[in-house]
C-alpha cells in the first residue's frame, strides 16, 4: 500500500482508516509509518478501498436462490415437484391468488412464498424485485465473528518506484511462465521504466521475451530488438504478439503488415540467426506463409542466406534435426545419436528416457554423455526430470499440465523399463547437475538458512501461465492446513453479458481410493454435513451459489472432497465477470451475512473456455486443502457432476499426490543452501536467510521472485 509522506495523521484519522481496513479483513504490518503519511491521502483513498474489496470479491452483491440459506433449504425432490406444479399452473385457469413476476411467471401463493427466494422459485431465473428484496434484507444481517486476516505493508510513494521495478525485473527474469494476467501490468511498467533498467540477457523465458520484443518494436527500438531477436522463432513470437495470436506458437500466427524498412529489418535478423535452416523448418508452414509477404528475393543481394533458406524451404530440401534423430534411432546408431543430442542439451534432456529404453545395455554410456551437457539444461527442467525418474517405477500414471491449465493423465507405460540401480544413477546425476548449476549463484558461505518444514507440502510454482488471478498463488498440488473447527463456505459469482448463462457449483465426495461416495449440487441439495444454496439459471444482475461444508460433520468414510464449477450453458468463464473462492466461517445461520468479505480465504477469477473448473480438493484425513486450479474440457453444454465423476476421480487422485511427484519448495530451498555453502539451522531466529510462507526472505507465494531468483 503506497502513501505520500507528510505531516502525519491524527489518532482519530488513523483509527478510522485502520478500522475501515479491518472491516474488510486487512491489517497493516507496519502501521507506525502512517504517522509520517500525508493527511491528504485520507481525502482520496477510496480507490484503495475499492481495489481491496475487489481483491476479496466484495465489490459485488451476493444473492442466493434460497434467501434463508443455510437454514430452510428444501428437500430437492419435494422442491422439484413444486417447480413442476408451478410450470403446470401457468396453463391452469384458477382463482387462487398468485404473484406475477417481471419475467411473466405467475407464482401461486399456495405453492411458494416468493419472499423466501432471491430468484424466481419456479424457473430459477433472476428477477430484479426478488434480487433487491434480498439485498435490502442483507443490510440488516450480522457479520461473522471470524476474520481471515491479510497483512498489508505500507510504503511511501517515493519508494514505490523501487518496489515496482523489483517486481518488473522479477517477472521478466522468471525462468518459467508467469500469470497471463500480469502481462498487461508488465507492459505498462515497461512503458514507464523503458528498457534501460532491464538486462535483456536475463530474460530467458521465450514468451516473456516476446512481450519485451513487442514493446521495443512499438517504440522502434531496433538496437534493443537485435539483442532480443536471436532465432527465427523469436520473430514468429513477435508477429504473434503484434497480431494478438499465440506467442507459444502452438496455434496459427497471423502476419502483420510491415513497411519496406521493417521487412528489411526482419530479413537482417534472419540473415544473422543461428540454426536458421532448422528453426525455420520446424515452423515450415508459417514461414512459407510469411515468405509471401516478406519478398526475400527482392533483397537477395543484401540478405543472400535468408533468401536461400526460403528457397530451400519452398522446395522441401531442408533436413530437420528431428528427422536426423529419428534416422539414427531407427538404425540404432548410439554414438551418432549421442553426438547429435549433445548439440541440443534441452532436447537430450527431454528424450533421455526414450534413449535409455532404446539402448538398455548401454545405460552407462548414455548417462556419461548426458552428464557432459547436463549443466546446460535449465534448473527447472532438471528438477522436473529428477521427480519424474524418482517415481517412474512406482506410479501407474504420468500427468502433464499443459499450457492451457488442463491436466492430461496418461498410463505409465515406462514402468520397470529401468532397473532400480539405473534409476538411482539417473537421479544422482540430475541432482549433481542441479547443485553444480546453483553453485554459480551468489555465494552464501558463512550464512545460515532456515527452511519451514511446511514447505514439504508446497510444490514449486512452475507453469503459472493459466494460473487463476487470486489472493493465493501457489504451485498446483500444494497442500495447506484447514481449520476443521469452522465451516468451509464455497462460493461462485457470475454476471452474464450477452447470453443467458448458468454456472453450477458442486462438490463430489470420494473415499480413500477416490471411489465415488456421493455429491452435492443442483441435483442434490444436501448430504450429511453439506448444504447447497440453490440453483440459479440466469445472471443478468449477478448470480451466486454457495455450498457450506461442516468439515467435522461429514460421513466417516469420506476422505476427499473435489470442488467443481460447471458451465451448464451460456457464455464461457472468460467472456464475463466470473469468480469463485472460499470462506472459513464461524457463524452460518440465516441471520448472518451469507458473504462476509473478512472471512474470504481465497477469491480467484475464473478464465478460459473449458467445460468446468476444479479449483480445490479437500483431504479430510490430513485436514489439508489441495490447490488444483485445473480446467477440464468437458462438454460444450450441460456439464454436471453426473457426467464428470470418473474424470474428476482420476484427476483428483493424481493431484493429491503432486507433493510426491513434483519438485517441492523444501527440496529447492535445501538445494540452494547446499550448493551455495550455507548452513541449515532448525530455528528461524538463528537464520540469515529464511524460506517459508510469510515474512521470509523467500515466501512460497512470491512466485515471480522464486522463478527469477531460485529457479
């Protein structure tokens, strides 16, 4: 939180400001600095309050179907029967009294008391009168006694630039993907700081380089562009960024209109590129399309190499690196294959297991050659490989989370292809490579490091591209403790834009082997310890669904809960205002506000075009929340629990084991201490460098810092 320096606030002003923050569940970690803040800030801090409200989802109104939720939720069979009668009554000629709603529905008074509902009880569509009635009632409701505190740090405006520059650098220097939602902020910061304060050599993640390249292109900073555009694929990513298409190059790329001078510049980059033939051949279709606009023959005398490669590409005379590898593998030429792979350490790393399986009697030779180039592989890839090989003989499935935030589960057909001692050799080699790479970082000799034991349950936050933008940002599969003395209240909110849209909040109950034990959703409103607030099927005013879970009251044979948000019909998550999250509640009676901002643990925006999301899984035995943040393709329409149980069971089972099959923060922290010469200590107060959840040198939720400084 940034404030201007000044004469300071009076105690009355300070108390009022802190009280307003506390009302939303925020507190200041260094309130003493407010004594030096300008009193003028108090005249214009409402924008801060609005931002803090939105962070926890408090900027919108929450109106469930059942006004008295969680009390008075009807039996779903009885309620469904009444709805059927309600639809039939629209065609009856009766003298019974009824209430006509704005949507044209006649609601018989003998059937429903409409003032017990926040939407039409028959069609479950929103109507303004009932929506406003609940809003009016909400004003008089009590607040929950529980608070989930979020700490804010005060910085002075004059120091804000330093903080923002640190954030910009951490984001740009991250060695893995960061949230897509951050990129707009990063671009704005680039426009403010320019590129003089950025070290291009530290921008190693290709898609991040594309963003900086786009900025430099728009600024006509061609000297900087020559440093950033090192390979032909860098140009493709620039074209994608310019046209708003896929900078990951997994989908089609549109070609922007270029001036003659810009075409000359592009051909100049190609002329001086490494791996020109191979890189262009890897994206042959795109380059053939682009060549029609670049007219390389027109500049053949100036850029002969580029013109020749375009000609070879058109005539199909370029042999690819991949085809050469396949040929060497087909003829079982081990030494020729190893010679080629050593020129591309990253490819060698990705295909290491394949080569080991192909030459089972030459494992030692393969590992000897890989060891020679292992330190040229990125740390993140070495860590992922180590976790992969450690579990290759024990897991029945392998899981991959793709760039769209979707998880693919594949049978582990490689099980027992390597002997136990061979697996051990590979793991030791990879571990040594990690240590040797980290030794090149700042030396920590003579310093003491403390690592919070809880980090054993935190995965390293790789693959953050499609991570939901919310309060909590941690690696998928991370396990965080849950307070079972309180009620877990789930919520989803959406507001349609152009089409009637129905989202559904659901939870599936699983046993210890992820065997299905039941669910709660719009088709079943209650089970032991779980209650649903009712199904709303349109959202012109902003619709809400809640599920309350009394964690200590569930059936004893239930081990896991998998939470889902389904798109039943209408617009996709990305096309409307849409978020979800959970609260920890102490007071859950009908006379207490159904949404209380200060009890929100996490609120995150839903994005993408998937059929449904699986944001969290609850492990009831270990009393932990497993953060999943997954999107599943599902159907185009009518996604629900009944159609997804099998898929969710398989996905949830794999996610529950991520802390054993993925690199953990505990592992990463200890590698740094070991490689950089520090001493591990058991007490936090003894340490110079700390790793943990809060108030540490490195915090698990400080994703950009982890990805830029530790990976």
